[in-house]
């Protein structure tokens, strides 16, 4: 066996079925071996970043480890954005990159880059393989590290000569990583303390994040049992169904008034699988000023107490801990608390202007209604992303795939590819903006090649809308370099050039028919919605602000 | 409250492990006052000692972020009674016999050794707590210090307390 064959054998042993990648010089032995291994499906993207995001979304939609493959130098460097993205949003990923031969490493050889050096701070761990006989161990460790603890990306840099070397070793059955032993079972004493604190709390809330996506069942049971109000971060959407009466929406910068007020007044927060990032907290000093007890459940000890001090830290797996909490919890007497929350909800519905204009919010809502909140939703990054988070009623876990921590524009289209590959029979809806879409639109070719029936909903406002919104609010309307409409392509013709059916919608009256038309398409389709350009995402807590600084609706001038 | 901490880290002796650690310190904005590294009696295990300054929260994050690294086996903050030593080589310019005598007296007071003698230069070797080395260098600053090299502090708990590693090998 050659190193390349060993790699593929090791991947098969890890249960890998799909690889997203792009070939090149230094990874050719692996691609040659792949030619003979038909049980490994390879999805050829048109850019390595696309392979990385597709593998990320595949992982998050399926709960498995995503695998991306690229060549050395430029190929590997093109993966880096996706690695950083996966690191931020705790996504299990194994990236395999070709490297120049060991004899050439360090000589500035053709297509050489110090990929293990470059990716050190944006991977959970990485390896440079120098001996082919280490390869099975390294692959086994890489998958173990990627999928356990706080999941994350692991990169294996594989020099070309090692890919060709003859293997004389064996495939290990066990893993020996003495420095890596994640804690799965939360400490029983801490869980007891958490349950006691919950019983004593007057204004408790539950906050769930991306780390709770695999714990939806026990969390839903816990919510059912206790009647506790639930808030989900951007990555936590779908852990509890959006139509659950106890769901208050998203917190933070573009969160609902009710969610942010509830955090402001809460005396207890039970946080599961989240890390209180700055888009959630705003000004940390003014975050949750009435909080007495934070119960922080996270598998990564470093994420507990990093931003907000936890009175009851619980290091452990979200599903394991939620299971114990659901078992031990009792119904909570929260009538007075709920009355206040209901009042906030009634007074502050999400702003949804219905003035006959075609707006992103209405488009997303219409798709939400037509799909019953059951689609796998993927987004790019920008205003459309926040509108999708606010208005698409996500019903199921692992079904809202978005770039949260890194905020990677261009995430959408390749991520939709990964999602559709992971869940072939399901409706995958991509909400993307014209700015975000153009960062990775070459992946239309991948959509076309594999006839992936993705419904691309392009919310074209002709602007970098989120930047423009900040310019509106904080830079006195100085629209510096955010205008795209004068040079955007004809997106309908563009999609058609790739053989993807497409149509354009310009008026509000056409919306419902257009939604039906898009969803009725058997294969891929691009529906371009020419949405109102002068639009802002509200409510909004400006960066570094607190609930008290919340702007609940657009300023007068921006409404016209 | 900001305090000086000496932290020992046992790591797997892999290529780039030091880079991983220092890169993490840099990325997270932790300041390293000094760093020393060497092999241990356990094959494949190296020991690094850091001197870092920070409040309790920062030090807690330093320890937790170190523990996140796969190749870090053990992190210990030496909070109790500890031995702390640093070694320095200092080369000083000497002009006349008087200076030579004065320097020798200073060296004796600090139990520093003259390890190299030249016509116009003396080189001292001094070991001890970093604060002692600071004072030694301060004394010498009245003379013509030509070159200094400090190793960074190494530390160990006093008494019978030791840093233990967990047993290796775990089936998955």
C-alpha cells in the first residue's frame, strides 16, 4: 500500500462517505488512489474555500465529520478561511492538504507554503506527516480530535513523497492522546446545584447555542417539564422549535426585544453550549445586570468564565448534562415572569413593514410558511442572514447553517452544497445577498454538475446592506464603497449560463407565486428577488452597547 | 489583582510544540515575562516554565487555554512555596585594577562566578531567583555592561509535592 492508499483506507475506516475537494500537483497521488476507491464519493468544487465550507455544512447538517481535500500552497491557503470558520463555530472537520516532498520542505519549492504554521491558530490541531507509517494513527487521532470535546477542524499536511511511500506499519485500534481527555459527564454535584438554583430562581431563562444542536431532544424535554423561557443564539436556532410558545427568539445585536429584556431582567441564566460572544453580550459590564446565577454548561472549560463569570460551571457534554437536567427538573412557577415576557412580546413584534414593497423579511417569511419551517436553511453573511434568523421559523436542529463566529461572506452557496449532499431528500433553502453570493458564486458549477436541487433565494438589494446600515447609523450616511447595483451581473442570465433555471421577482404581488415556483422546481433554481435597498435590520443593539441602547425601529429618514 | 505567576507546563516533545504555545500566548494577548524549556527524565516529555503577570481571571484563562492544546500534558501554577532559579551570563568591561577588585567584590556578594577573563572584560555567571539577578545587574550597571544573557526562570515546588502525569494509553 502507498501512503495515498493508506489515507483512503483510514478515511473509509472512519466511516467517511463524502470528500469535498479540488486536485492539484502535490495531492495527485491521493487523487490517483481515489480513482480506484469508488465507495468514497468526491464532490469537486471550483475553489478550495468552497470545499471547506461545503464540508463544514455537511458536518453540521449530518452530525458527522466533514472532509476537505486540497493541494499544497495556494490550494491549502484557499482552505484557511473555511478552517477559521469551522474553528469559530465548533465544526468537526478534517482537512487533508498535499505538501511538497519532505526533501523540498523549507526550500521555497513550487507551491510550497508553511501550512501547518499558517493554520496553527485556526485549527484545533494539525499534523505534518513525515513518515508514512504514522499516517493511520494520525488520521485516527485527527477524527477523534475533530469530533470530540469542542469540535473543530484538524488539518493533516501530507507531503507528496509520503503519499507515494510504501506502508509497512499497521492500523491502530486505540488512541493514545494523554494531553487530550474531554470531560463528557458533568459533575453530579454541579448538576444538583444547578437544579437547586433553578428551583430557587424567580426569573430564569435558558440560553442555547450551537453546542446544543445535538442535545435538542433532552433540551426540549427539559423545556417541556419546566416551562422555562428559551433564547437561542444564531447557532442555537432549531434546538427548540421556533413555534414553541416558550421560545423568545435570538438574543444580542439583532435579537428580539423580548429576548434581550428577559436577559436584562433574568436572575438566573442556564446557558448550554454557547460562549457568550460579543454579538450576544454587547458591553459585558452591562450584560444581564440582574443576574445572580449563571449556570454555564460547556464541554470546553476555557469557554466557561472567559467572558461572563459562572457561579455554577458545568464542564460536560450538552446532551449528557441536559438529559440529567431534564430528569431532575420540576415544573417551575413562572406565571409572574411569563406575564412580563408576554407583555414585551406583544409590545415589540419584530418590525415587519408591509407597505407593498418587496422586502427581504417578507420573502423569507413566505418561504418559511411555504416550507412549514422544515427546510434546511443556509445563509450567507449580511442583512439577509439576520433577516433569515429573525423570520425563518426553524423547526428542527441542524437545520440552520450559517457562519456565526467568523461571519464569512461567501459561506452560503458552498455550504448549501454540503447541506444538500448531507440531506439529499430534503429541501435546502439558501438565502443569500448579492454581495455575499458573489464571493463564491463559482460554485454554481458544482450545483449544476451534481444537479443538487438547492433553492437559491437571492435577496438582491444592490448594496453591501449591512455595511450600509452601519454607515446610515454611525457614519452619517457616508456610503463608502457599498454600492454594487451598477456593476452586478444579471443573476438570472448568470445562473442560466451554468444551466440552472432562474427567474427574477420585482414586485410584492408576485411573491407567493414565486415561492411556489421555486419550491416546485425539481432541480436547482435561482430566484432573484429585487428587494428594497433602503432597509435595516432591527432591533439593533450597536456594537459594545447594552439592552438599554437598543434601537427598536429604523430612524425616520431611513424608512422613506 | 495583578500578580506574578510561575507556571510549569509538561508537553509532548513534538516539533513545533513551543510554537503552538507561544503563538497561543501571542494570539490571546497574554504577556510572557520569561520562558525556559528543557527535556525531563520522562522520555518524550519536555517541561516549559513561564513567568506571566496577570489578574486571577487572566491566569485562569492562561491555564485553560494551555490545557486546550492537544500536546500539553499538564499545567501547574506554582502558588505554594517554590524554588525558582535563573541563570545569567554577564560580560563587563574592565579598565583598571581597581575596577577589577570592585567587580570581584560585587560578584562575591551575589555568589556569582567569574567564568571568563580577558584583558578588558570579565564574564560572570550567576544563578538565583530572578529578583536577585535583577539586583546583580543593577549593581553592575554602574560599570560597563557589554552583554547579558538570561535563561528565564525555572521552578519547582518545595517539599514532597511533585507534578504527576496520568497513566498513558487509553482505548477509544
